[in-house]
């Protein structure tokens, strides 16, 4: 503790750097390309899988980097699960560690003032903060580079084995993180050569320096040589088509310093200020070179910048364009140069504490051009993947699958697969039947369709929702394996719903509408067809016509292929040979094997036609219609479905093959039927309401109400004799606008949410309470004040369940007027009580629009309030807006105590349900069943 108090700068700079890097760290969705690429590697099932994925540079083909950072993220996911915050935490910690590391390096090169300037400047540098809030390796690469340079300089000065050991470990870790660390290797060789050629007064013996350098490089070689050798062929193969794409040197330097000193300026319509940092850096470097005591430090800074920049600029090509993040160590060199100059100018000032305070202020002042962008711009949720995941969950029926329909930037196959694995783990079934016994469970498929021109979805698909970059369509899945065609020729259908019905099983296969292709082209796949005629008949393979396509790089033959196995069942499959026909059997299995080969390129079946020979007579009473119905019943629950029947949490077809509803619209005095097609009583986990229940009463019966107590004990106490069951009358003490959605869990906690949309198609003006004075903006999903006068958007709902907490998510947008009059305030009131503030957004006086796309969240303790809950959004000024769209969804969610709601059991068969509304009600009722 005494040491920390006597030397507070390292800890103070680390805390100063950590705070902005942790701010809203988990709020934005993962970004396309960069962050999803890292997750594609890290989500492999094992550490060995992570290594294998990084070794073959797939998926996708854009990340040529060693595996250390992916292994770290894989371990974090194993420990903390699928959390955006924890996935980004290693980068945030590494980015924050750069501040004290830069302080120590600056202190050794140019004194404490130099270290404070550099450490404080990097702590608040918006570009480095941005890099540190992404699930990417660059923050760790920067920290390890600083650690290696610091340890090397200490070792060259003192020759201690400890310093050489630290240098060896950090250099090895840096090289295992990024190939860009080759610049650090070059820097180490140059600095060691200079140290040997121009030794200092206290320099260690040359032999010790050479042994330390050789040992460090030997460790790097021993650890990483197997990796480099194993992956050199793949890297050379993938980089062979690339072409040199080196920018002009002046343009590259200008863009680099513009990003370092005024990040996001171009996006905000402000002038970029590259010389704000480049000028002081050049001056500081010149002053350092003029002073003998600072000359060695200035040379190190210049070499750090030159080696890092020269490697990236000199190697820029069409596969790896010149990017500023690749030259992140140049930021550290520039800040050190500024520190050297300031240290040189203040070295004669006797009041060193004053100098240190001024050093801190100078470092902080270098970030002032970025203040207008922080924190509202760089925390924008541009990809909106969390919103998309929530929308998909919302519209998914029981036993739904999910598929991507066609590829279009940014929705290419690897990113779609990674998005699903990260945000929707185990939420959806595979889009094509699997080989296991549960492989045919899916009953519908949600299609994610990129919002760009292309092949339209299948004819049977219906639109569900529209988002910024993708639309959602619903596609029913037929679930009965087809009969052998009467014509004797089977032609495979290549749309998702038809392929689902035709395939007996598959692995890693998707139907595109024009082909069957590998879902993950980095792995093999298979598709199986089973042809079974009517009972009593035999089938034989008379011919097979297969069309396939395998892609490869230009001037390279494709290594992927599709092969065919045939047999009477899955245990007797042999390679297909036209000259060796199989004897007739009770069934015929045709299996397609997809091998991506070395290319890992697209492999697809574009045509499959099978000619079948059927012999024998079916048994008496066996007809095609009866056999089709029997096969449908094997995989799907079939039950009568008269009008008004609802099957809670179940996918049920009527005898004609149409899906029965699992939710229905309530009307006062109208009876409904709850169906339970299973043999056992069914206990819904929740009541799902959409719209205004109006305090309705539900009469169920006959049914059973479990006794009070914990949910598990209540379920265990279910009445065993259905003859004792009686009608039950329940009240749902909720009322609100049409934009309300409630999920009520018996005996636990429920929610009632206000979910308004201000889009032209989704806007419900009647949902606003009478206190509303705002108006909707035409053509925009926003509300604003008429005539620039203060206005409000208000909502009301009434609950008889105790309300514990209000969780608010909202999207105000303000023009940062100079007078500071524009503002937005979110408030809540209970009953006739006064409104209390929940959150506020004030004008930043920035001269631009702030806040759009930035999620604001706040909570308010309601203390188990009942009665009317009023939520109000007050807008002031002529530039204040409240947005709500599918991409920026406003939500006010009440956490309700629903322990008074009993658990009910629905007997097998049918249960009558009648709704009675004391006032106006218009709601859809469904049930959640695990």
C-alpha cells in the first residue's frame, strides 16, 4: 500500500483508462465481419477445434492471425457464457493496461513527465478506446508490444535475467497473437544491434546481451515454429490471388494521424485534424534528438514508429488493405514523442509536482477533438443483431427452425451461422432433418432474408417482420416422408420446405432454392433419401442422374466433390455403380456425401433425379392417401381443429394438414377451446397476452388448480382424478393500450411491457394517453413537438399485480443546439402521484444530431405499486425526437409479482375457455409451455 501511495501514477492511469473502456461495454451488438469473425473461431467446441479453425483460416477467409487471442476468448466463453460484456472484457483490460505500460516506458525513455503525458493521452484516446471495446486482438497486440519493448529496453540497460525472461514471454505471446508482431521482432534486432554498437556507461557485457537475445528468439522459435510451418501452405495458397494495394505514403500517414487525433470526425461532418498529434510528435521527437540525455529515447520512439508503419504499409495488398488498427503501436510512439518534447521543455522547472499535473492535463487535452463523439457515437449499435435475435424469438412458433435465404453482404453464410450460435444458442432447430430420432421435430422455418435484391423466398413463405438489413419470413414445413412417385422418377426439390419433407436425414446441409449445399463449407456434410413404397411392394434403383458444382480459386482445379452411396438401408450402403444394380428391397436409401476438399470452397448438388422400379402388389386396404396420412402421423400430432380451438405450446395439424393456432384473439363472452392432444395433463408455464386484456376474467373448466406453494411442489400435487376437476375462474388484473404485451408466470414473476412502434405501418395513435401532445413525424419512426413547443408522449397501464420495477429502454435524438434548450426526460408516476425522473438526455451543444442508434437504459424501483402506472417522455426545444422502430425499439417493462396467479392443469382432450371483460378488451391469448 505504501508503494502504491508513493507511486500512484500507474494505478491512477490504469483506472482512468479502464473507466471509458468499461462504459456500455456490453450494450452494442457484435459487429459484422470483425467481431463475428473472432466469435466464429472462439465458438468451436474445444481448444483443439479453435486451433484447427485458425490453422485452416476458416471460417471465414479474412482473418490471417495466430490463435492465442481466439483461445483466450474461447476460455472466457467457457467461464461466463454468451455475454457481450465478458467477450469484450479481455480487450478492454488489455487496452487499459496500455496506459501504465506506456507510463513506465515513457518514464524510462524521457522521465516521469514523458510517461504521464503518454499514459494519460492513451487512456482517453478515442481511437484506442474504440479498439479496446471490440472482440478483436488489436488491443492485446498493442499491450504485448508495449510490454515487449519495455522489457527489452530494461534488459539492454541492465542485463537482468528477469527482464530477458519477461521480454521472451511477451514477445512470444505477441507473435502468437498477431503476425504484425514481426515488426517488434525487427525492432528488437535493431535496438540490440545499436546497444551493442553504442553501449551505455552501465551496459551489461555484450555476451550477456547476445545470450539473452538468442534465448528470447529461441523461445519464440520453439513455441511458434510448428504453427508457422503447419499454416504456411494455407496462408500462401489463400494469399496467392492478392495484388499489391499500397496507398500513397502521404495519404497513409495523414489517415493514420487523423484517426489517432480526431477519430470519427469524418462521420460527424467535422474536419479531421491529423496535425493535432503529428505536429507535437514531430516537434517532440526533434527536441529529443537534440538533447543528449533524451537522444536514445527519441531513437527508440522513431524506430518503434518506423518498423510498425513500414511493415503494414509495405505489405498492403488486396487481401490486407492498409488499416490504421494494424499500426496501433505508431500511436504509442507518437504519444511518447509528445511526452519527450514536453519533458525537454520542462526539465528545468523545479516544481516537479506542478510539472506532473501539467503533464496529465496535456495528455488529457490531446483528446479534446473527440469529446463531441463520446460517448454517444462510438457506442452506437450499428449491426442491431440483438434486436434481430429478439425479433426472431418473438415470432418463432413452437418447434421452429431458422435458415438464411440467399447470401448478401453482410449476411454471408459464416456470419449468419456465428450470429445464430452466439445470440440464439439452442433456440431454433436445424432447418433440415437430422439423422437422430428427433431430427424431424421442426414444424416451421423462419427465413432470414437479406434486404437486398435477389431470389425471392419460396412461394409458401409469408412475411413476418421488416428490419434494416434483413426481413423475416415464415415458411411451414411439411413433415411426412413422401411416397415413391407413381411415375417412377423422383426429382429432388431444392427449396427448404420441400427438402425437409423429402430428406430422411442430413448433416451440415442447407437448401438454397437452386441447390443442396454445405451449410458450413469448412466441414463435410451428407444428405439421405429413403424411398419406401406401399406395404407389400419392393423398390429398386433403375438410374440416377446427379449434377454437382464445386468452386475453386482461379487456375486451380476444385478439390471438393459429391459422392453417392446406395443400399437397402443405412447399414448396407455401398458406392453407386450403374453397372452393378441393387436387387429389389422393401426400401432404398440414397446418401449424398459432400466433401469440401482442401479448398474449403462451395460444394453443392444442383440436380438429383432418381429412377425407381416398383414391383409387387400392396396389401388390401393400403392406398396412397392412407399411407401418406400414416407417415404424417408418425412425425406430427394430428387432431381435430374446429374453429376457436387453441393448442397451447404445441404444433398440431388438422386432418387436412393445416396448422392449428396456438394463440387466439379474445372477445367478451365468446367461448374458446384449449386442446391437449397428449395423454397427460398439460400445465402451461405462462400466459402470454398481446393487446389490452381490460381486466378480463377467464373461466376454465373443468380443470385443476394446484395448491399454493412453490411451483414444483404445486405441480407435484396435481389432482390425480380428472373426475374431481371443476371449472376455475381467474382474473387477469391488467389493462393497457394495444401496444402492451404481458408474460405472466404462475407463482413467480411476470412482465407487462409497453412496446410502441412509430413506423408508418406500426404506429397506433390510440395507444398514447390523453396527456400526449407530441406528433408523429411523417415518414420517420419518431415523435416530436409541434411548433417547437414543449410536448410529451405518455402511456398508461393498470395492474392489480404488485409492480416491483420499471426497466426502460428508449432512443431519444437531440440536436446539440448552442443554447442547450433541446432535451428529453423519461418519467414515471404511480396513480395520481407526481412524475419522478427515470432518465434524462440533455443537449451536448455539439451542433449535430446526437443519440440516434444509441440505446439508453434506466430502471426505477416501484416498490410493489398497484393501480395506474404512467410513463411519460417530455421533449423540449425544436430539435428533440423520440424514436421507436424495429431497429430502435422503445420498451417500458414492468416487473410484476404474479405469485397470486395459480398453476392450472389442462386435462387430455378439450377444455372450455370463456373470456369476460368488465370494460373494453382486445387481446390475443397464448400459453407458454417448456
